[in-house]
C-alpha cells in the first residue's frame, strides 16, 4: 500500500491535532509574555510543560480520524471519555505535581481546561454542521443574508451597551456618551424604547456601508470588472463614490446618535474623509468579493463533476446488475435441465443474492462482512451445479466487520474466475481467495485455474467495469494487478478505505 497516492483531502486528516498544537503554542506565548525574563528558552519550556499537560488530547486528536473509521459509536464514545474524562485530568494533575521549572500551577490547570473546552467546541461544531444539513433556512442563507444578520446582531449589541452606559457619569466625557463593554439588563428594560432607537440607528449606519458593498459585489465586480476590465472598474468605483458619499454622509449626520456620540461623522458631508471611507469599503471588499465569486464558480464546477461521476456510476451499476443476472440465470437453467434436487435450494439462494444486488448494491457503502457473506453465498450456489471437483480456499483476516466498502466490488473477481476459469475447465479446478482488511486497508487476491480463451472471443465487461468503478470511487487509493502464470490467473486488489 505504500505506493498508493494520497487524496488531496488527506492533508486535513490531522487538522484537529494542529488545533491542539496551536493551543499549546498560544498558552506558551502568553505565559512567556507575563514573565519578567521573556525569552525563547522560556517559550520552549512552556511548550514542553503545556504539551505534557495536554498529552492525552494531542494523542487522541492525532488518531481521531482512524478511531472514527474503525470503531462503532459506542466504543468511540468510550475511548473519548477515557481520554478526556480520565487521562487528560490525570496528565494535568501530574504536571502540576511535577511543576517543572517552577511553572505556575494555575496556568497548567487552565491549559488542561482549555484543551477540554477546545475538544467540546470541535464536537459541537461537528454536530452543528450535521444539523445544518437538515435546516432549510440555514442552507439557503447566502453571504448577503449572513452579513445582514450579523449587522442586526451587532447593532442590537451596541444599542444594549449604549443604554447600559446611561446614568453613569464615568461613561460621559464632555457631555458625549461613551460606549463600553458592559450590559445592564435593568437599564435596558427601563429604557427599552431608547434601546430600540439606538439599535435601529446603529443598523442604519451599518446599512449605508452595506449598500456600498452590495453595489460593489453585485454590479461593479460581477459586471464591470468581469466584462469591461480594471480601468472601467476603477472609473466606475470613483463615479459611484462621487454619487453616493455626500448623500450618505448627510443622512448619517442627521441621525441623533451621531451628535450623542460626539459627532463621529463630520458635520460637512462633502469632506474628503467621507469619500475615503466610502472608497475604502469598496477597496477592502474587492478581494473578499473576488474570493467568494471564485468559490461559487469552483463549487459549481465541483457539483457538475460530482453529478457527472454519479451518473457514470449509476450507468456502471446498471451494467453490473444485468451482467450478474445473466450469469446466475444461466446457472439456474443448467440445474433445471439436469432436474437436480438442488434446484429449489438454488432458487432460494439466487433470490437472496438478487435481493442483495438490488437493494444493498444501490448503497454507497456496506460493511465488509456483508460483502464476504455475499461472496460465500455466490460460491455455494456455483458449486451446486459444477460437475467437476473444485479445490476451494477462502481465507479472511478482518479486524472490523463493519468497515465500510463500496458494494459489489470483490464479487467481480469471483464471477470472472468461475466464468473464464472454472466452468470451462476439463478437469478439476482451483480457486484460492484471500481477504485481509485491517487498519482501514484492504488486500484481496483471487487465484484460479485458467483455460486460454478462444481466439476472437470478446472479453467480459466485469473487470473493465471494476476498473472504472475503482477510478471513480477510490481515485488514487487503489491498485489493481492481474497476471497469468502458466495455467493460473491471479488478480490482486489493494484499497485504502480510510
């Protein structure tokens, strides 16, 4: 498996581990700043001390992706509780007891608490992201809606803090109201209409800036810059600012909140600082708008590629089911001609196999144990109608029977072994299967006795179908090899399932 390439998304495999490393670095930096002899030496000592206190969290975050892939939910929660409920407190207390280089115990204790808080934030965020997929209004919330919602929240908070600053002389300077980070719910309730007035006026102030952003995003960038180039865009920005900044400036000056806060906006709407502020919103928002447009375009491309891939997979599955269906019907037809007593049992087994193909074959993933059971049932059905002896070996080594895998991949090897090797054999045939699935990696080999094909005979669609499905389902994560050694045909498949 070492020669398999890695998906680009695999770079995020240890993303949460990097967050915990970042937490250790920040605590070490802040602790170092508080020390009288701030130095690189103290910084490196801090990394060692706080890293030791958070060692279980670092270890768990490094292996989290593998644990989630290989453990069921109950066992994963058990490991999580052991790590963050027992090991993390133990390592924190041990570090406090050890007290290396005389580090303050309180900071070590806080570092352990922050590690737990970070893990809870990550789990809550993951849960929230899963829930968002089922909340329609959140899924429909675009950038404009998110900005407007944020402006409303900021305006309400500023209005609440403004009202909370009333009736406090220390918050007044030369008769102007200063807003501090303080919330007094008694004052907010007592001056509720003033709170609404402040919030509404703050919202109007922010909406003036949002108007400039909206024009830049939906007209100047998407049309002028995209269709007419940078020169026309720059001239359009200057023209837009010239049209709007005096009007918006006069509107903001007329708001009572402006005089209450000491005329933060100049009383002259034509002053150039107002123009610079308007142009600044345009310039600052430009890279954001360009990045968002690129993201939307890239998302459309990805969606189209995904749709194309899914369509191709559906077509391959439609080819696969008739391929299997024809093979098994031929088997059943042979038994009926022989009037074999095994025919009723074969029909029952065939129905079970077809049920798996029709229902489970449509799923994106199934457990590896289901695939093994399907192969075993298929082999048993085939052996019922064989006239000759079959030397069969099927060895499996599986550490997690619930390991997900795309359905109906491995059966292709077995079908081809029977169709092209075992059925045409004039004497006894040989079939050796070996499946090893451990730590998220799979190795499957199929060896069968082989008769040279008749000249001009068209090869089946099985292996070609399989190669294409592997390329779509496991790009860069698989390796398929086939070889013929005298009268033995051998196929090997390596898969990275994580």
